[in-house]
C-alpha cells in the first residue's frame, strides 16, 4: 500500500534552512529523499513511536516527526531537525 507524503510548510522551511546551513548539502538531500521513500512505502514499519500518535524517523543527518493516517493513506511530516553531531 502506497501512502501520500506531505510536509507541513514549517517543516519544508526548516528543511530548506538545514540544507542552506549544511556543509554536506548532498547528505541532507539524500536523507530527505530516503525519508520520503520510506514514508511512502511503509510509514508504520519504520521509525519509532513518539508523542501522542506521532512517530520519529532518523535518516542521518536528519530526523523527522510524522503522523500517519492509515485510512486515508496519508503521511504528514510535522517537524524536521538535524541530528546533533552529524
């Protein structure tokens, strides 16, 4: 079952800032692409439970918090951050 992945505007802005500030922009781009792919194919099979019904997924050098709406086959990325030390 394929899911549609959307990013909150604030998460897109944060990702853009992380990319602009990164010395390893290729790594940020690859991680974002990997996140999209994993969430599209199996959002409940990756990541770990987080607060409330959210989940967290780490694909170095990024981490995202996301929600899954199984009935609608929809994933929304709520937050994105750089993993410290990466």
